[in-house]
C-alpha cells in the first residue's frame, strides 16, 4: 500500500469545481487499489489576493514543497483582464509557484477519444489515431526576460532569453519520453529569425547524439502550427519553448475537440503540479456545468508520472472512456446528435466516473 500526500490548489473560477471531482476520483482509486491518499488545501491567484493581498502566499509554497504532488485548478479573474496597469495579478501566482518549485517542463498530452472525433472542427479522418505529447519549457523565454517601457510609455519591450542548461534539461526529458512512445521527436523553433531559437536548435542537435534510437526533425513554429491542423498524426513528441508551446498547445486543443478535455503536468526534479489547460472560465463559474474531465485526466497523469501508478492511471482513463462510450457529455463536448438527457453537469459527470471506478 502506498501512502501519498496531495496538495489541492483549486484557485479561481471553475478550478474549484473541477478539482473537487478529480479529488473524489483519486480517493476512489485509493479505495480500489488500497492506497492511502491524504489531502490538504492552499490558496493561489485571485482567491489568494482576496484573502492575503498576494497571488502566491508563502504558506502555499511551504505546503507545496511538503507534498508528494499538487492537484491544481486554474487562476484568473475578469476584473484584471481589462486593467493592464494592475501590479498584482492572479497569473503571477502560477508563474511564481512554477519558479519556486523549479517546474521547468510542461507536459501536455493530446490524446483523442474516438467518441469525440466529431466534436472537433477538424475532419475525423484527419484526426483518428492522433496521439501527441508536448514538452513546453516553462522557466525561460519572453515571460521571464527583462521587460519595460521607454519613450514615456510609448515604446514597450520584452526580452526573450534562454541559457544552454535550460534547453538541455527539458530536451533530455522529451527524448526519454520519445523512447517510450514511437521514437519520434519534433523540435519547434524559429531559428531562421531568433537567436534564442538558434541556441535552442544547437542544443537539441547536440542532445540528439545521445539518443540515436530517436528520429529527430526540426520545424519552424509557423510550419508546425500549419502541420498540426493538416496532419496531426505525423507528430509523436513535440519539444518547444515557452511562448511557442503556450500557443501550439492551445491550438492543439481543437484536435481534442475541447480545452475541457486536455490535461497537463508541470514537472521538474521535485514535486509535480497537475492541472487542466483550460482557464478559470468565469462565464460559467458557479453554474455547475464545467467539464471536469481535463482535471480528472490530470489526476491520472499525476498517478502515472509522480507516483508510478500506471494501472491506477489507466483505470481513470478507462472510466473517462466508458462515460464517453455510454453517450454522456458535458455541454462543451455535446453535439447535435447528443441525447439531451445525457448532457450532464460537473457533479453528475463526476458521479458517472465514480460508478465506473
């Protein structure tokens, strides 16, 4: 019997609703497989600002470092979206916790469920069989470089910056993952224009020599964006920088039919953080209609990557697959053919998952 301590950080908006479902699913897995999972809670984002004045309280960092893994919801609130002058913002909490925990690799699996092929705006015959794992670098690039204003505010700048070791460490994780999959890695950059991308490509080419069993290709980001829609099955593992990864993984959400279906993991060399890629979605907060499946699939990732519980992780994925096969949907993944009686809210979808576990 394994004993693991999980920190739940619901955050803002629907994050609080979906993490409750994924926590219940993990508890059910613990009962089924004989594991002892304990839980604690912490604040981040707008919820933390309201309570403490800070988007990332020190208590949250301390609890995070003391946990075996973190189940995360979402950050963000509309009051900040139209106020670019706000100095304290919810998103600072997420960037801050990634930095505090040394989480340098964001993993985003794009795995299709056959029942949802029609939910995508892309033709089913193009999508069927697509299975992509993105590795997005998290600690460098334009998000963390020097930024500021000049000319009395009339000119703005953001500096993109990467060091060799930052590229090396995520490249190795991506190559290791490619070895366990189909042995293909696509590194995405803009080396024809950007100096950071030229360094990126040089380092990836060097690391590739250590993995002769992995086939490597390099794509410029604009070409990769086009190919993701044109031929997603050509990709296996995709390795890319922070900004490009942010954009490409949201584009790839259309392959899966909905952002409500996509899980993610942020990992480094210590504790991992697991979260759905959707935002706080305040337009549906409190209505009980949010899709919890991305959060639940993030919990499955947590069991697999942080705890090495492959069978338990696959049991969650099988439960999600079963719910979809039986015709149950949340509103975001329903289509014209969906039985209206089978369109479920957040809690009801969770109940259906628990039945199958």
